[in-house]
C-alpha cells in the first residue's frame, strides 16, 4: 500500500508520471472526468443547435401538414432506412472501439475505427446518391423547387403502374375539360374576383349552373382528389399543395448540417485512428477515443430522430 | 484498493477505475435492439394509426435514442452529473419547442384558404389584403 501511495503522490517528480497526464490535473481519473464533463457540455450545445431546426420543422409541419405529407413522398424510404442501419452499425463499432481502447487491444481498436470511418463514407455515399437525384429532378429548396414529376413516379413502381397512372391522369383531365366546357356554356360570366381553378370550384360558386349538365363522372372525380381513407398512400392523388418547397428547405438544412457533422466526426476518428496505430491508447489513457466516440454517437442520435421525421411521414 | 500489480499488467480499466468497460454482449444486444426498432418504425409507417402515427414514430425514436445514450454513450454507468446535464438540455429543448408551438394556429385568418388546414376553401376568390403570396 505504501508503494501505491507513492506512485500516486509522487507524480510531480516525474518518473512514475504517465506522460499523458496534463500537469494541471492531479490524477488520470480527474483528467478523464473533467474531459468527459467538457464533451458532454459540448454535446448539449450540439443538441440545442439542432433543436432550432427541429423547432422550425415542428412549426411548419403543424401549420402545413399537407406540404409534409406530399413532399416526403419524393424521398427514398429504402435508402433512408439503409442509411439508418449503416449509422447504427458505425455506432456499434465505435462503442466497441472504446472498449478495445480501454482493454488495450490495439489491433482491434484500429480495425474498429477504420470500420467506423468506412461506415461514415457509406452514409455519405448514399446521401450523395439521394441528393443527386433531387438536384436532377428539381426537388430543391425555395425558388429552385421545380419538380419534374409527381412523387412516387420514379421509384418503387414498375412501368406498368406508372403507365396506369398516366392514363388515369389523362382520362381525368379529358373529363374535366369536357365538364368545364359544359359549365362555361351555361354560366355566361364568372363571378367577380374569381380566378382560381375553375374546374374545381365552378359549380359551387355560381347560381346559374345547369345542374343537369354536371356529370356524375365529374362529381366522382372531385371526390377522388383526396386520399382514400384507411390506407397509407405512397403516391399523391390530386393537385400538389402550394409551397411544397418548404419541405425541401427544411430537408436540406437538416440533413446537410447533419452531413457536416458526419464529416467532422470522420475527421476526428481519423485522428484517433492515427494515434491508435502508434499505440497511444491503453487502459490508463483512452480519453480521446471515448470523447470522439461520444460525438459520433450524438450524430447517430440526431439521425435517429431525423429519419422518421423526414422519411416516414404518414 | 486493488493490488498494484494491476499497474503493470493490462487489466481492464474498471479495475483502474477510469471508466466502466462495456461487455461485448451488451453492445451487440443493444445494436440488435436498435435494428429491430428500425424495422418496426419503418413497418409502422405503412400502417394507418390515424393521428397517432407521429406519436408511435417518436416513441420508437425516443426508445432508440435512450438505448444509444445509456449504453453506447455509457450514461447508465457514468457519473450522474453527466446524465443531469444531458437531461436538463433535453428539458430546455422541450421548453423551446413547446412554447414555440403554442401559437401554431394563430395566424390562419391571414392565410389564404387552402394553404393551411382548417382554413375553408370558401375564402378562395376574395384573397384578403394580408394574404401571403
């Protein structure tokens, strides 16, 4: 016991002092706890940073749920799910890496850190594929929102279903054109100030409609503009909502900022990896591995919430 | 205090006391649970729970997040002060978002019909001066 006391008390004299213990700390334990407290404080600021974006999301979704229900159909759900699994797996390898560092298993640590970085590249690669499709199809933020097609048309559908939908749309358009023609023959002038979507609202806004001219077909079409109840539509029926670009503004800011965090995490892990190859970590000093791991997990944590909020809207 | 042969041999850090070492079984088990919950949350998005879909998705996300925090991030075994810091951060997030949400439907009167829920389409054609473009 006396030798133990000496080893711990004499570290200012040098020879027993672990080289990684900064001189302003008394013990490795104090250094570790202080570092951990610091990284947790940093992580709270990260959460608060993202909470601003989650707040924007909540406010816009509460006010314009139709925009989210419509625009999320442009997202590729399988790719999002795969990315979730990739990130969860990288969290496992990172947590295991911390264990390996604690146990001084150098080769295992190096391998696990390399695997974690690889998962980071995988995540970014899949994200890149998703972004590229959105840039190609004009599914972008604000004034750049100019989608080429209705959601669901480019994915998860075989060509037959696509053709069916096009045929249905053409048929509907044709019938509406006929109905509008019939109505405009009956109603001489549209009411003052009336300038929206005649085919949809003409009958209700006029006193002089010859109701006999409204075909049952037309009435049926109006009813089908809403989603059939009791099922989750993977395609959109009816007109797209206005201001759908709101969704993509939020989507790109949230996933973009998250992507930057993934890149930052990968850089930090690469730094840890280099130090690990030099054998700097062991049972008495693994603080950087643990702290970088915590950062990587918080990135994973944020994705755990982003994924259902952006991809799994119903 | 343990024998100080521990100082020279590569023993687990728990003996040294720096931090708890996570058993591989728990790590892999937590990962399996996270994958299972991911499958459940994706599957539930194809079902219709009416207004509860968001609630279900968020509950699953909270369970997944707790698993990551407690085991991958060691909060379960850590100094409780770290947990306290984390929880107070979440409390402020809840405060922030819930206060921001209190006036959610306040401005519907100035929103053109059809652009927001609960604003009747009858306001079409007589767009109020305050309407958004």
